C-alpha cells in the first residue's frame, strides 16, 4: 500500500505541467524534465544531509546544495505555470552553476570539468532552439577553458590546448545532434504513418457504418414482403406460408445481427464511447450463461459444465457489454466443438483477480493464428469458417474486456481444443438492503400505459404525414403502410423543410442517413424554426443514442430498421395521441412558450432521476415530488405540458425506454432480468405494456433468431 502511494506521488510529480494541449513531443520533454528535477532533488537532499552531519566538512558544499534545491523548486513551479522555456533555461543554468562551483571551489581537482561537454548535448533533448543550444555550447566551453588557466588547480597541459578541448566539444555535440535529427525524422515518418492508419481505420469504420445502414433498408423492404404472407391466413396454404415466414425471418435476423456486430465494433473507436461499470456479482452471470447455452449444447450433443467459486465474486462491470463479450466466446466454443465434445466454464479468485475460464475440446487454433484471432474481420482458415462467419466476435470481446481493465488470454493446440481466460479486477461487494429478485411487492401505483388506439374510422380529418427518405422503394413501402393517412414525400432534409413551410403536417417519419441534409440536422433545424410536429426517426440500432437525445420524450420516437408494420403504426398512434393531449392541455391551461422553455431543464433532470431509480418497483410520483421539493399539481402541470403524459405515465415511459435501451445493447438478455432491471416483478405485465408502447413484444425478435 505504501509503495502504491509513493508510486502515485512520483507519477503526479512527473506529470506536473502536462496538458492535452501540448504536442506529443512537448509532453515527453515536460515529463523528462520533471523526472530529472525530482531525481536531482532527492540526490541533493541526500548530499546535503551527509554534509550537515559530517562536521569536518566545509559549509560551502551545503551552500551550493541549498542553492540547487531552491533553484529546482523554482524550476518545478515554472513547469506548473506552463513556462517551459524559462524552466529549461533555469534548469541548465543550475547545472552550470553547480558544476562551476564544485569544479573550482568545493571539490577542486576531481576532473569534474569534463561534465561541461555533456551539458549542451543534454540540452538537445529539450529544445531545437539553435540560439539557446549554441549559447549553452559556448558558455559550457568557456566555463571549462577559462578557470583551468586562471586557477592553479591542475598542472599545465592536463586537458590539452583550448583548441583540442573545442574539437572534443564539437565532435561530441554534432555527433549527438546528427543522431537526434535522424531519430526525429524517423519519428515524423512513423507519426505520419500512424495518422494515415488512423484515417484508414476511420474510413473503414465509416464505410461499414454506411454499408450496414444501406443493408437495413432492403432488409426492411424484405420484411415488408414477408408480412404479405399473412394474406395466406385461412387459405389452404396457411401452414406453408407460416413456415416460410419463420424461415425468412430467421435469416433476416441473422443478417441483422451481423450488421449490429459490425456497427458496435465501429462505434468503439468513437472518442465518446464509454462503458458504465458498477459492482456486479459475477456468480449470477455464470448461472445465466449456463441457462442460456445449455439447450443449444444439448442440441449439438455437447457436454456443457459450469464450475463456480463458492464465495461471492464481485467485479466492476458494465454487465450488458460484459455479458455480450462472454456470449461471443461461448458461441465460438460451441461453433468449433464437434458433437460429443465438452465445454467447461470456470469461475475462480486469484490474487484479487476474478478468473473466468472457457475451455472447449474443439478443433483448436494454430500457433501462428493465435496472435491474429483478435484482429477485426480476421478468420482462421479451416473447414468451419469456409461455411461463414463475420470475424468480429472475438475482436469485440477483447476490446470490451480491456475497457473493463481486464485481460483476455487464449491457450490452444490444434485438434485438442482451446481455453479462453478472462481476468478482471476484483471489487468490493455492493451495499444493498434488498435483492430485487426476492421482492414480492405488487405494483399498486402504476397506471395502465394503454393509449386509445387511433383507427381509420375515428379519423374525421386524416392526419397529414411527411415521409422523408432518399430511397424511393422505402417511401413507397411507408406510404402503403400509412395508407389511412394523407402522405407527403421528401428525398432529404432540405426538401422536408420546404414541405413543412408550405403544408400542414401533423407527423413526420424521417430516415437518419440521407444526402444533402440528414435526419439529425433536419430535427435540429425544425427545433430552431420552432415547428411543432411529432417526429419518428428510422435509424440503425447502434446510431449514437446521445444523438437521439434531441427527441422529445413521449412525443418523438425512433424505430430501428428492419421494423414490423404493426410496430410502426403503434408508435405513430401513441405519439399522435400524446401530442394531442399535450396541445389540449397547453391551450386549456394557457401555458406560455416562456413557461415551456423554463421547464425544459427541469424535465431533463427528472428524466435522469427516474432513469437512475426506475429499477425500484416501489417508486411513485411522490418520490419525484419529495426529491425535487415540488407539489403534485406543479409536477403534473410541467410533465403534461412537455410530454402529454401524466406523472405515472411519464415514469412508465422512462422505464420502457430504458428497457428498450437494455434490449438493444444486449439482445440475449433474459426477459425476467430485463423486467427486474426496470422495476417490474411480473414478466407478463411487463411484456403487455411494452407491446402497447412499442408494437412488439420485448423478446419477439430474439425468438425468431
């Protein structure tokens, strides 16, 4: 523990003055000077202590050491104030001062003069300023030559003539300068290559994002055609139609999962990508993995075994991402293990580390491939991979585990199997008074989330819907789905703004990625122009959720491609219903635009509070009232004016939004786990209101895979 504190202190010292604004080279120079200062400071303390306790020693060395210590403190202060040039000049002045004093007064005759040759060479590490370099070169040379001719310290001719000394200075200085210039050029070449690789990687990531997005549009259209098989209901071909639909849906979802993996991997390279680790009992995850994969192993006649540590194993993890990482490794083990094989998952503790081991008796990996299997899209050449695979699963798993400050190690031998070992830092047990899985309290507070379904017979004046998409077939498909409404079309955001300025539009459906002006920019422009229209965005699952925060809770929405017809219709109906309630409430209560604007930040704070606390099944609007020190009537007024929802409906909305987020991040999550994460004790009730809100059951798409 003491060693860690010392190491932390030393690390803080070496980083004094270092900021992200500095170039990479400048940061290295600042750290290097800090290291020299701190080490020299310690040496001076030791030497001055020796001189003080050695009573026979003159007070002159103590004086010299004291001057050096004061100078070093001032140099470190200049570093702290980012006055790096002044700090370097002072530091090298201290070197010259200390050397001069010891050579000529404190320790005469010790041949310390040769150190003057090193000083200008040493300065090459810290600057390219020729004036400073040559000034120090000349000063060092003069401090070497002049005193040995003035003070009778050495016999005449000890160091040779001044010209010989100058030649030594020049050879040593320019030789080192030559190698420094060569090294600098090499570093510049490497830096340029690194930037080119980064640009190439960024281009590659954007390419896959664009291609993946483009794949989603035909997938959506294919699903639309699959839905036409519903027309066979009641006919002699109903059973065949049902089987065909299931098979096609299974293949569509396989393609979608591959696309999602590629997008997730590309997303990890974004600077704003982060995980949200919290203490988690990893024993529970191992149990869940066994429950999830045992049926699949049974189908393949693989013996699936789990060996767990008896004691609790806690890790700090973003459990959604960590579970996906482990899922990928186990799926790989199943894929490469033949029938009658074995897979063993083990959980152990070792030296404050949690060790998860996944061992299989599969085909194994050749030595030359082991260091390559974590590369994106790399696939080992074998008979199984010839049949397919994306090559992103292990790359995804490795990056996620490293984001958890862990390690992923593989040991393998051809035809004998592989062992993947995950090492994660152990953390302290979370302090909790209750386990959500044991709570049996019923939902006594919750209002039904059922909205009145808008049917064509109830629409006295058809709503006008604007469809914004650059793909003609997609617009035609959406118009077919929305045939009960009056539909307008636009190919991009710029055209959409023109339509909005000339037509009365009640609702807008827009694609995310479009030429000229994309969906996100379109929404921002709509808000700038204060056009109040509910919006539904068609997007890829892994589009940054931070970008989707521009959507208004309860009024706006997004749907992932591919989507179900019923899903889209219900989303639109819910948004239209909420917006109508909101408009009526604002008009009835004479709520001004100024009041609405003032409420915006307050509503965002409430959203964050509910999102964080929504796993508590006992939470009600009274908790919000107490936390924000407001009244029930004020809470209702602000929420209703912003979203068209009552406070309890608002809580339910956020719970369901969180459930959707969790499901998108981890499609393999168990229904019971998902329900408990958002405060629902009964999966049947949770599934019912989820479908009422989003048009699909929470696990409907997973069941098709």
